């Protein structure tokens, strides 16, 4: 995401490299290029102009410390202004009622139904809520079935009335059921609609009036760029929603919607969708997004994702096994599964400062672990627990069973042995203490 904008901004800052000080002339030249970069990223013209004017005013008003180069100072100013442009701080859901009601709105094809499942999954697994999904898209063919499939995937109950077209009645009946079954969050999926469709807009306005939701969220496809911002404004004029959800951000290398929408609509971006998996949802943190736009990585989010998969009890047991040199292929497979749950491999790597630019043209297959998993699954339980028994004949059988060749099996076993030796060397650092340090680091970086 934001690859083109990141490249353009980096080239803009190079104008100031080698300059002894910031002057009106070199700042004007730099910001002219920055404005072009923002416009190319499909940022609203007025937003881009206001942004560069503010940066220019702050840059010329600052005394440059001798230890700070002009280009470094400009990066700092642009970073701070990008953060402010996108809202400054993360905006949390305000779920005060019981059950709390979240009403989803947006255009058809924006990814509302999929996002409903992602949000339910996040609330269930990270906040220990008991969500209920409600099918109020009564127009699109198979919309109800799609929500049921999504609900089944994340293990969340779906309420629907396939024979009814009365969305207000359906939602109210769902809320009564939620109270009976102790669901503390109700997520209402609605039909996609155009802002110019008066009848459909009246329907969702009636739904909002009847339900009095804790949160009304507008879901928009970020790949539509500036059109996404215009649509959001039209919907907000009618609905006065509480926040924006940007989907498909992983496919948008420009990022204009993310940079413009907060200023134009004056409503916060609350979540972003970063992939197809049900775990591919992130709370929108403006400062972290500014870091990524400027190629600084996002180490805080990386630590958070790792901690979500971290089980302290399991880690202690694993540490004991490593100390005794008993780390086996079952443990190896478990570590692979945890990494996969953290998200898209290329996206994870891009969170490491300096890595994003290096791998932008590298095609990292998200199925890279499939061959390894196939080989481990072709081993017998005894072989997985006792890797030392893997002689040549067993390796040949594993290669045939996994659809690979003997060279690949040998490579896997060699890598496994190297991993086991390396892990044995670092156990002196104490795994649990390392995780505590990571937690402390996360707290300080917030």
C-alpha cells in the first residue's frame, strides 16, 4: 500500500539533501514536488494545497538544529502533518448499550458483508464479545447466504428472515433475540445503495432512526480513490455516520482516499481492510500509517500481531523443550501456523523499517509454506517427534507422499536442524522475559 506515494515523497525530500539550511526557495521546490505526489495519489486538490501550505509555514518558521539536516526536518514536519491529516489518533468503537448496535452502510461491492465478518471475528477473539450478525440486505441475490457463509467461517450466529423485506422489523427481531441469547453486540449488514437512490437512502435513514445504533459505519472501497471521498461526503450528509472503514487498502498503492477522507468528511477512519482473510482487519492508527507512507515501517503493529498469537504457557513449554534439545517437527509446524495467522507475509515484512522498499518488487508467495507443510504432514507421528530417525528411505517416502523431491526434503531437514541449533543458543535470553520486554516496548511506542 502507498508504494507510489512513498517513492514520490522520497524523491521530493532528496531536493533538500546537501542543503545547508532551509530557505524559501528550496522549500518551495520540495513542496511543489510533494504536492504533485499527493495529487498523483488521488488526494483531494484542496487537501493537498492546504497540506503543503501548512508544511511550508512550519518549515520556514523553524530554526534548524545543527544536528538535524534540512531533509530530516522536512520528513519530520511532513510526518506530523500526515498524522494530523488522517485524524491524529486512533478512534475506538463506542459500544455503550447492551446489546451494542453497529449499523453498516455503503455502496454495493464495497466489501460490507465481508467486513461484517471481519469485525465480528475481531470483537469475538480480541475483545471477547458475543456478536450477532443480522442479514438486512434483502435485495441482492444470495446476500443472505453470503453472510451465513461468513458467519460460519468466523463461528458467529447469523439472524435472517429470508421471506421478509421489512429491514426495520428484521433488525428489531434480531435485537430481541440478541437479548434472549446474551449477544452483547449486534452487527447489521445492509444493502449497498447509491446516494442518488432516494428510496434506498430513506430506508437506511429509517433503519438508523429505529435502531439508534451505537455506531454507524460507512464502508468504502479505497481503490476508488477520490470517488470514495465524494461518496462518503454524500452519505454523511444524509446519515451523519460515526466513522469510515476503508477496504482493499492492500490493493491501493496510491492512498488518496485515506489521506483525504478525514478532512473532507470530518469523520474518523476507524478500520482498514488489508486482505481477504477474516483476520485481515486493522484499527486505523494515523501515526503508524504516516510511518508506513514515509517508509519508516510499523514495528508497533508488528509487535501487536505477534502478541496476539503469543501464548505464554505454550512459550514456556517450548522453551523447556528447546533447552532439552527436544524441539521437533510438531513444534516447527506450530510456529509456522502462528506466523500464518499474523497475516500476509509481504505485508508483515513491510512493517520492518527499511524492508518495505527493498521488497516492493519482490513477489512473495503467501503459499510459500505449503510445500513445507506437505512434507511435515507426510511424516509419521513418530518421525515428527523424533527427527533423528529420518534416514534416506524415510526421506524418499516423504518426498513421494508430499509431491516434492528428495532435495527439497533434505533442505527442509537441514533448515530444521539449523533452526533447532539457533534456538538452543538463544534460550539463555529467557523467552518469557523477551515477550515481557516486547510488551513494555509496545507500551512505550504507543
